[in-house]
């Protein structure tokens, strides 16, 4: 059952808030919210990426204008991040949905534990 438009507007706002606050952490909120909204598991991951890309650009702009990061620190990471994105995008097609849900759940648990500690 798909949720109404208001649900998805709220999802966008929550994702944007998390992205701005945590730095691309909006995807962690978006994926489960999209699934709860009736979006299929693999589509929710893809939709989350499409959503967080413009949010990340805006967040990075504000962080950059406040000198919160240095481009020199970020630039060497970008090629490897792009390679990882390509590999992950190719692998998602081959990973069964249940395995993907479990892998994402484990990552959320590990991330949450690290944040708490």
C-alpha cells in the first residue's frame, strides 16, 4: 500500500534535515521510510541515491562556505568513492532482496553503535 503525498513530502524534509545535519546521512533515513511508503527494496535504495545527490550538493555548498572542510582533503577520496559507487550499483542487481535488507540492517546497527560510543 502506497502512502499519500504528505508522507513523501515529510520523507523529503526528514531526509534533507538528516543530510544537512549528518552529512549525507539522509539515505539512512530515506531507505526505510521509502520502504514503509510502499517502494520496493531495491527501488528504495536507488530512489534514496537520487534524492540524496542534490541534497548532498546543497549541504556541501553550505559546509564549504563556512570553511567546515577542505577540498584538498576531499578530492583524493572522490575517485575511489566513484569506483565504489559503480561497484555497488552493479552488485545491487545481483544481491537478493532479503540479503540486501539484512546487509543494510547490519550497517545501520554498526553505524548506530559507533555513534552511541
